């Protein structure tokens, strides 16, 4: 078995990896090839050095991504992109390799996001000491509904980068899978024209969002309200405003996801016409001794 990081792959091997991922039929967020590659090569996976591909000869037999950027600020490391159906031994190797890398980084907690299509990894996770925490569920909305109280959204620019980064980081610092967004991260998103930005009230940014619009499906990826502005109705305002934007820019269906343990958010989304869809992923946690 040969292990390579994404950055060690030649161009043909990178193309083979994307085809391998597509063959697994687990692109639940409907990401384009370009978006997938950009994610692998971005800061999440250490610019590609923490995304690993496993080969048997020339054949790809598995992948795993390790996210260490939250170890310093929060003490949390993440494992995802687990793929490898060839054998129990392979799956155990992938889990143990990624877990050991996280522990050696100094992580006080290791979290694993396991796509629903890859339940075959559950025995290896349990054997490795991981415990189930919660599931990520998809919500859907097909009936177009425009809200009169919505406000115009501001797509991310360099001028908004600091506000966007602050809101995203502060809003999720105590959440199960919160991540630190730096100003540099935000500037990169702005330069790459990601569909993200802020909403403002009285010229002050009070909420931030990340969206995806592809094949007439609008994904509401992330919604965040600054802690100092919570419980003021801005969450509902943000939610309604991004829906209007997606409908008005060609979406025929809206999708989003929420952890099944987040009852407040779950109830809010259902009240706005979303219905429960498929289970997307299961999350496991380990606190190294």
C-alpha cells in the first residue's frame, strides 16, 4: 500500500482521485469538480498536505482528510473524507492513521464526520474508541416563497472581510463543529468569488452567510449572527434574506443541513417551510487520554 498527499500526486493521479470520489456517489452537497479541488487545496487541508490518497499499485483504494487548523485555537482535530471499501484491514488502517496524526498534533478532541454512504467504517471507529454524537440531516424546500421583510445581502468583498471573519468565528466558537475563520480566509473567499457575505442593519454587519447555487439547487451552507446581535430577530432576517436571494437568482429548490440535536434551529427551519430529508452524515468523537 502506498500513501500520498494530494500535493505529491501528478496531474493524472489528481484526475483519477476526483473520478474515484465521483464513483463513490457521496457528493451529497452537489459540489462541482472545481469546488472539490479548491477545497482539497485550501487551508482546510493544509493546502493539500493533509489530504491523503492510498494506492494499491496504480489503483486508488482509499482517501482520508485530516483537519488540524483548529487544534491551536480550540484543541480540536477533524477527520473526514473517509473512503475505502476494499477490506476491513484497509478501513482500520485509514482510521488509525488519521487518529494518530490528530493525537500527535496535540488535539484534545478528535471528531469524525462520516458520510452516510460509508457506514462500513463504524466498526473501526468504535474499535478506535470513538463514540457517536449526532447526525447531520438535510432539509429541503421546493415552494418558492419571497419575504417582504428581507433585506439586500452584501456579497463578500475585501471591505467586509474582517466583519465576516469575526461573525463566523464568534458565532460558532461554542458549537459542535465551530471553526476559526481568519481575515486571510475571508479575503481569499472574496477573491475567489465564493457566494458568501454579510447582511447589515444601520450600516453595521450583523450576520454572515455562505451559499452555493448549482444546477438550480440553492444550498444554504452557513448562517451566522454575531453574538452581540443574537436574540434581536436578525437570525430570522438573515435566513429570509438569503432565501430571497437564491430564489431570485434561479434556484428551483433550496437545501440546507442541520444537526439533529440543534432543536431550536431545526424548529425554525421547519416553520419556514423546509421538510426533513435524508441523513447526510454521522459524527463521532474521541477524547485522547
